[in-house]
């Protein structure tokens, strides 16, 4: 009996020593993130350009051969600036012919005036016939009409000569040339494209299916591709009614809320489409832990540097992230790496690379 008592005491002593010598739980390094709620759903991102809302396709009013171009693509021109000139030989010849006809008719008109005046004097003295006076006055009126016609032909020929010069009717930027010096063009043929730089818009091509189901509250975020910090929002101005046969896309033109100075004509942009949704939380898959068929995350108490598990409800998941519908609130911090080695109340060390 005495021996049994000694053995029992020794066992208790060993257990006590074992408890005293048990090492503390290790402080594990973890990565963490602050939970944020998302209230916008991204529908897609597309490349586009900044273009002028108003563009004019200019051409000569008369046919001819282009003698020279006065400006190049990208040039800024003022109202009335010279863009191109036709060879004016044909117009100059027409003007000379019209001026010759005018001189001939002017001479005829002077003779008709003299004859009408002479017949009037003879009639007044009683030696002239009424018939001769009527003929002279009729010839004068006919010659007057011919004179007016000849003067109009001269004016028209002068206009045709002026039309040999292509000038702008508003200030703008030359964005394209469709004809070169030496090329023969017809009247009204598109020669140059002139854009007004004061009003700009974003232009993108949307898949036909997406264009047809755009929600009414869709928001377009427009950013410069070379400098994403230069950005603004936009709304749809118009979408082409028919899709392009080759690409099955429909061109959309967006009115910019603001126009940053960096948005020059031709600037490459990135346009992100998003729409308002009920707030939801997205977390990386590495933050989730499956235990007994339930999904949980680990909340991080930044004051005590300890963690506690909490069950969450999933909406969906993909290869990289998951959407939560409860179990965590915006502003709380969760562990995003190392969750499988944690225990409730365990001390952790936030890795330096972890976002604060």
C-alpha cells in the first residue's frame, strides 16, 4: 500500500512537471487585409480613343487637279485658313471667256442706248415712226437683259475661281487627308477631314450582346492608358444600331463628364463599365477554410494580435476569389494566408508585406 502511494505521488509530480515545461503556442506570421464592401459590378474593360464629337469632311466645290496641300495632318487651323489649292487654269479660262462676253454685250448695250435715244428724238420732232421707236426700245431691253446675264456669268466665273481654294469654315484640327497633290478630284469629293477640338468624346467598340443589355445605370470610367491617374466618367451618347459584320461589335460614343487637358484627340483610353449592385464583400480564396462542411474565415484583432474563427456565407467563387453574403463587416481585418495553421485565440505576427 505504501509502495502504491509512492508511485501515485511520483506520477502526479511528473504530470505537474510536464505541464510546467509545455512550450507556449508559437506566434505565427500571417498576411491580412481590411474587408471592404463593393457596390459596383464590373461588366468589362475596353480600349478606345478620344475623338472630336463634330468632324467635317471637306471637298472642293469644283472639279480639278490638286496643285498643292497647304497643311499636314495634325495641324491646327483657324477659320478661313487655306487647306489646299486646285490648278486654277480651267477656272481662269472660264473667267476670261465670261469677261469677253461681258465686254461684247456692253458694247451692244451702248449701241442700243444710242439707237433708242436717236429714235426717241426723231419721234419727238415728228419725223420718226412709232414702229422704229418701239423696235429700238425693245432692242435696248433685250440688250440690258443680255448685259445682266453676262455680268452674272462673270460673277459666277469669279466664284468658280475662288472655289479652286479649299478653306475652312471653322477652327479645327486636320485629322486626315484623302487626296494627294497631283490627284484629280470631282466636285464634292472628300479631300480632308477637319475636327473641332472644343468638344471631345470617348469612342469604344462594345460586343453586340453587351450593348443590347446595358443597364440604365451603367457607369463608364474613362482613363488614359499611359497615365491611369488621368480619368473621368462618361455616359452613353449614342450606340450604332447595327453591329459590324466582321467583328460583331457596335460602336459607342460616350459624353465625358469632364475633359482633362491630357485627353487630346487620338489619345488611347481604357474604358471600364460598371453598374450599381447591392453591397457585397470579395475575399481571396486563401482566406477561406473548410471545416466540417462549413466555411469560415479568421478575424484578426489588431490590438491583441490574436485571431478568432467566424463562419461565413458564400455567394459564389471563382479560381481566385469568393463573394461573401455575411459573416464579416467592412472595416474588419481577416487573415489571407496561413489560415490552416491557426487556432482560436492564437497570437500572430502580421507580415510586413501585409496591406495595412
